[in-house]
């Protein structure tokens, strides 16, 4: 399954890229499930991000490896791929792309995932909502960074 979400922010490309940090990452997490950040190396190739998802009755580990990072004058992107995933996912690949626009930057989340059996279809609305939740956070976060 694939999900693609675009968010326009009022900040230049370099500001957006320089602020793809632990602070932004933790602010993007939705209220459920609560996420504990165990490790955050960054967004460059071979960096690792490790999370613990708390589903109240049980916890799940999620580890992603940054497998690629590209910088050009017009865009910056990096890809995280799940190496250790919660039981309900069998594949996770997330391309974070930031494109320069006339008014700032367009952040594009391209997510590709697989789950066992029909669970991929059942997860789609939940994952879509979790990534839509990020849109106003991105806008507010980068509006404050653009004026600093």
C-alpha cells in the first residue's frame, strides 16, 4: 500500500532540512500510540531511529535505518526503511522529500508499507490519519523557524 501527503510550509529549503531534528520528530508523534524515542541519529545515510510504541497492554519496537539521502539545489530527500517493525507491519519504506517552492518548501511524505493478509487495507485509514496529523504541526513548526 502507498500513501502520499504533501504539506506546504513557509520556510526555505535549507531551514526545513536543518530542522529535521529530534525536536521535530518528537513533535510529529500522534497522541496514540504514545511513542518513546530510544535513539535518533539523524536523517543521513546509515543513521538509525529507534522507537518504542506503547499500546497500553503491550509495547512494540520499531527500528528504521536511513538507507539514502540526496541533496540538490531544488530538493532534499531521505529514505527510512524499517529493519525491526511492529508485528502488524512486514515492510516499511518512507521517503521524506523537501522541494523548494516559490513561497517556501513542500514536504512530501511517500510511504510504502505491507502488512500480513488484509491488514494492509485495514491499516490504511489509521496511517493516513497519523500522517495527516503532521500537516498543521509542520506548518506551525516551520513558520516559527522561518522567523528566527
